[in-house]
């Protein structure tokens, strides 16, 4: 596809979600996101799902899917087009769109321990199959079609669902805060996604600490006041622009913060590094 076709046919919501950017406020046609190029407490990026465009009220700049990728990845048009190739005509990407709970027509049909062969094999491929007791097998109906995946619940009762082909959230988006008793050193460890949390548990750490899984970097604002209570904050965030932005924000706001991403500095995240170990 040429540039104009990509601007029209590649869904802007899917592109934003690929960078772990989710709406703070939304409805069926429009949404507000936090700005792409700066930290802010009130979202100023207006996204029009119908026109497939965005407008930043803080800078007066308009975006399409190409310029969004350019802004976030700090890359050329050709590099942005290469990034967007994976979104072309993919029906699976439509499934992956993160919609508001009022928009979704979904029904959770069944929740049980992980039993399906495909899900077990997916956990094996990510080297976290020994931690399958920490997740659930979720069968659900979305917009009239049946699906299943690995489910991980957040603090609002929403469920993050993953399988080899999709990444969605059913219900309200939120963080997952796991309290451990006794938390002797009053420490918390932060991950972006639950696969990194499962990876950490699989490393036989057996630490008496609390765990925070953001489930999206956009959810950090929901837990900022809670983080003030901890004597130590350990960060296992992704080595991408979003992860670095969140790391910088946390380090600037809280004392006794340790960046643990150096362990996997040549990889996207902890799980990717772990999967490549002998």
C-alpha cells in the first residue's frame, strides 16, 4: 500500500496500542490519550477513530498513523512505513483493538485452569509454563465470535488476555497490584506486562516483596500515590521508548529506585531475554 492507503486503512487505535498507549477517556468515535512527546497529567491528544487522525491540543500538531510512528520511534517515513507493514489487512489486529467496556460486546463463557494444548504450548514457548497456576484459561465471546486465551486479572476485575495471535483486555483496564506478606523491606517490583511477571517468578527469586503489573504504561497514573509508600522500587520495564519514558518519570518522582533493565539491555524485555537463555 502507498502512504495515503496506509493512512486510511491502518487503524490508528491499533497503532497506538502497539506502543502500549491506551485512551484515558473515550467513546465509540473519539478518545483522549496522553501526549506522544511529553509527560502530562491531563490528556491532550484527541484521537478521531472515524477519521483515523489525532490532534494534540497542547502543540497544535495533527497526526496520522505514519507521523505517530515517526514521533514515537523518531524515525523516517520509510522506517515508519516498514513498521506499519505488519498491520496491513490483518483481521487479527481488529480483534486486538482495545475498546472501552461500554463499546465491547463480550461475554466470558468459561474460566478454568490452563488445559488447552495451544495455550500450554504458548506458555512453553515463552518459558513460563511452570507458572500457569498464576493465570487462567478464558473462553469468551467477542462481537458474536468465540475465542480463548490466557487470562490475567487486574484490580478492577478486567482481564488481560493473551495468546499467540491476540492481545486484548476485557472489561475495565487497570493495573494488577499483588501484595506479599511479610514485605520485610517494603519493596515493590514493577513490570509492564504479566509475562515479565511470570518470568520473574520462574527465576525462583522467592522474594518477599510486592509486585505491580502495569498492564499498560498508560496506567501508571492510577498507582502513583501508592508508590510513595515503598522504601525501594525496582523497575523491570521494556527497553523501548515507552518503557524508558515511564522509567524516567518514576525515577524523577521517587527515591530509592533501581533500574533492573540492564540485565536484559540488549533485548526488548525480561521475557525475551529469558527465552534466549540456554
